């Protein structure tokens, strides 16, 4: 597969331009690897390149490697008199353009696409206008533009033509962010990752940003440079991607199981409102949404790690911790009276412990906690959104969690495995609904979300020996 003129999977001969040694070797990018290997036939060398390493390929791509892991220097000797030195550098991020991208450079704009969102971002009025307008005519391709957290997020359609056709042939949605203040590579990636997590929540599976471009210029500066013919394009960004996330079945990804999409103006407005709210609350919600992504990535395995991750996700969500079940002043009174009674009965040496134990009873029990959060979800999504067994399976999830956290866990038989799987799906389902319940979706979105993969998985996981096709 090719991105512009650079081919993924091809090995390019290259020269590094950072150390002054002008070492040569080979560079390649795979879906799960960004790697360069260098050779010296004359003397030993060491690459100190954790911050940045700049390469120039045989086709004059200028590649800046960031977040590097030096692989050390090795040797190869076929004969005692012949010795070749080599070193491998593995990177997590490659930035490619007409010039190097140093760690001190800043990002003003970023352009990217997100896997499996073509249906989610298909706004029919805009899409129809684009496909029905002849190529060469000025077309307004913007889907939306919104102010979010000191930045502007927008989406628009990119299109290409085809020989013999007057109208756009391949039309794909892409997103862009323009920052009010320039961002470092780390800062811009965090922002984009938050957007990716939002669309992952919408679709119900983990997604990736791809076809990423960054620019040091803002939109006005870029337009001026284009007019002056001094702009040579964006820098392309390549990141390691999880192949597990890329090879997904698209059958279940249609808008009918998403709490927000773009088909109509009303649905588009709701999608944008949800995105704005998601980004507004991001500083508080980063923990739970990152754990949401980790849970989603485990959808093809059923393991103790998956259960532990789902429980962590639940516990990181604001409002899920146990809350006081007895008024503060009442618990203080009870503790005081209990301590005094302990002294009166001759237990003065443990009176403080008795009073402390009474204070420990002031919070909800586990069952009360679970019943409360389930009630909150039902208030938003309807009383019939979850069956009457959900609290039971959430409680079972904590039972299994205790066993998994304190040693090796292996279900005793098929029935226990069935209970375990149902409990995992229950915890993921409730955590997902709690994560999105405060987003300003339409009533239709609240109904559609009950067919989302994370909710559907709980509803369609049956107990061992259950012959019913549906509940």
C-alpha cells in the first residue's frame, strides 16, 4: 500500500543525517514496525538517537524518526579479517516531508482520517452535493466545523476523479484540527487520540487515525504560501498501528447501532454536540476512555485480563465509586455512642476500633452501588435497556475479579466459563453506557445504542444450557 510516493512494506536504502557519520542502511515501515538498520565497514559506531534521527532515502524522502529505541550495535564476521558493524533503530513515530521535523517544531494544523467512519460521517446533503458537482467546479465539501478546547475541529470530503468521468469518483470523509496555539508532537497526538476515542465510542470498536498530515502553518499562512508557490505540502506522519484494530468486520458498523451519525442535519448537529462535550470533559475522562479502548481491543479474547480491565474502566468513571449511605452527622453520632458503649462494657482498649468500624459502614454496599449506577443508566436509556439480571452479573464480575487478582484463574467447567463471560460482558456494557450517558445525543441515538456491539454482546451472551434464542 502506498501513502503518496512512499510505499508501506518496501525497504528503502537510506543515509542518516544526524550523527555526522553519514551511515547508510535500509529503512522500512510496516503496519506494526518502523525500523532502520545501518552498517559500517570501517569502524565501530554508536547511535545516540532517542530524541530524533533524520534519514534521507534513495528517493529523497526526508524522514524524522521520533520516540526511538536504539537496538544496540552488533557485528558480523564471516572471516577473521572481515568485520561489519550494524545497528538497528526501532521507532514509534516517523514524520516525512521536504525537510526534517525536529523535536522543537510545532504543529499548527493536523489532517487525518479515522478507520471505519465513512458511514458515521456520511452527511447526505453534503455528500450528494459533492458527488453531483462536476470536477473543476468550486465545491463546498465541509461537513461541519466546531470550536473545541482552544482548537477548531472540522470534517470535510476529499474526492478524486477517474478517467472518463466528469464527477467525483472516490469520496471519503477526513477530519482536520487547527490549534489556536502551536502544539508539540506529543500534545497534538493526545488531542487526536481523544477524537479517535470519541468515534470509537460511537462505533463500538477501537479505531485508528491514519493518513495523517501535519503543518507548521495555520490556515491563513498556508493559503498565503500556496499563493506564493512556496508551500510544498504537509508532513506525513506514520505511527505503529495494531493490525487487530485494522482488520475488522464492517458488517456491524453501520449507523443503525451508533448513538450519533451524520445522515441528516439534526443527527449531524447532535454528533457535533456530543464531540464538543466529549472534548470538553476530556481532562477528567482520559482515564476511563483509555481503559474503554483497552477493553475494546480484547473483544476477541475472554480472559482474566479482560475482566480486570473492564472493572478498572468501571471504577475510573466519575460517579461510580461508593457514596455515603448514612448522613455524615449521623455516622459521627453512631460512632460516638458505640465507642462510649464499648467503654461502658469494659472494652475501652478497643473502643476506638469499634467506633472506626461503625464509620466504615457509612458507605454503600457493593450491591447498593451497582443498583444505583444501573438505575442511572435506565433513567437515560429506558427501563428496558438492561435486563433484570444485570446487577447479579456485575456482582459476579467482582467475585471473579477477586479470584483473578489474587492468583491464576481458570473456570472450573463450562457453566462457570459461561457465567464468567456473561459477567465480563455485563461489566463492559454498563461501563460503556455510563461513559456515554451524559452526551447530548438525540432520543433516536439512545435507542440505537442498545444495538451497539458493546451492549449487544451482553444481551446475546447466554448461560450454559440456555436454549432460548433471545431474552
